[in-house]
């Protein structure tokens, strides 16, 4: 009885003499080659990727992901929201961008900057009224399409540095924020007669998508003032405005807008986060248009 010769998986020919057993088959020694360098693998130490064998060094240099910050190949790594892979030790070594959470290594940091911004956020920063004006006009059109009207009020927007914005926030008795709606309240004999909107102020230098969401939030405050909805608890007013921003971000549907929408969803703050979630529950129950109608008519939130 004739013995059956093993067949080489590399060349498909019978093997006479020495051969290798690897990956579920037999090979001529010279045909069991690394998929990276195409040289024979002479020892038993090799790694596989997508079913192909690699020298350990070739696997490390060609297959392992490389750190986005130092360029080194990584066996274990971290991944941020944006899909950026990086060495674990960078997590504590580098600060995060205040706007998007990306790590910012020293060579990407702005000398003397008060807050850390990554190059991505810097590249779309809104720093002047000329940049903000056309965006602001588009945002007003969007909120109008959602059913928010302003009774022909002439809306204005200003950009301010952190010091001036902080001053305006303190004057309005508001917590730290990236924007503020300024208004003047007129009283007579201790009773409020009317409140007039002066304008919207937003922090200069915000990345474009965040700038838009913050401005939408403030346009929500303007709508509440214009329609005389002044007695909502703070969580309800901020929750309404956060929901409006969330609605805009989801409508925008870009990676940046989805990130900021997720931040709103996951915000644990009792005013902004819980307020948003309460408002979303009401929208799910009544619908957005109906909720606007109830607020405009009753000047208060419906019961859940």
C-alpha cells in the first residue's frame, strides 16, 4: 500500500523530505513565509493576522495599531470617542481639550492659553462677529422652523472673552456657562411689568458646532422671555434650552454634533442634565409642537 505524500499549502505540490506543520497544514520549509516581509519563518514563534502568519517583529511593525501621539506600535491601548488610539500612559500625561475631550500633547498646546484646545477645535473656532453673523442668521431660521417665534424682535449676538462673559453671568445670577442671554426687567410698585431682551453673548473661540449649540440654547431663553414664560424653575428653563440644543445637534447629524448631543444626554448635573431628561420625557409624551403650545398658553410645564 502506497503512502500518501503530504501536499504543501504554499505551492500545492507533494512534499518529499522535511516539512512543517502549521496553521492546519503542511508546508515546504521555504514556502511557509511571513505575509509581511515574505521571508521564510524558520522558528515556531510567529503570529497570525486574518489567517496569515507573521514574524513577531513584522506583526508588531505592520499590524499592531500605532499610537496617534507617539507613533509607537501598541499591544494594549485606549480609544477615545473619536476612534483615536493611543498608549495608555498618555491618558494621565496629556491634558484633554476642554471642548471635545481629545488629548492634547505639548507640541499641540497653545503657549499661554487659559484653556486647552486641540487643533481640531481651534481650526473651526468662531472668533469674530463677521464669522458669527451668517451662522447666527441660519440658527434663527432653524429655530423658526421648529415653531419658535420672537414677535419680530431684532435679535443680536455678541462674542466676549471669558472675563466679560463671567461678569455677565454673575450679573444674571447664572452658573458657569458658555453663553448668556441678557435682559432688562421693568417693575412698578414691586410688580414685574415686562422683561425685554437685550441680546445674546457667547464665548469667543468656541469650535463652530459647539458655538451653534450654545447659541441655540440661548435662543431658547430668548423665546421663554419673549413669551412671558418667566416663572419656570431653573431646571425646567435650562432643561428646555438644553433640549432645544440637543434637537439641533441631532438634526445637524455630524460627528461633532453627535458628540455634543451625547454630552447633553450623559450630563449628570441636576439642573442641566436632569432638566434635559425631564424635558425629553415631556416631548416624548406630548410632541415638541404641542409642548411649545402648552408653554406659550399656560406659562408652565404640563404635569408628566
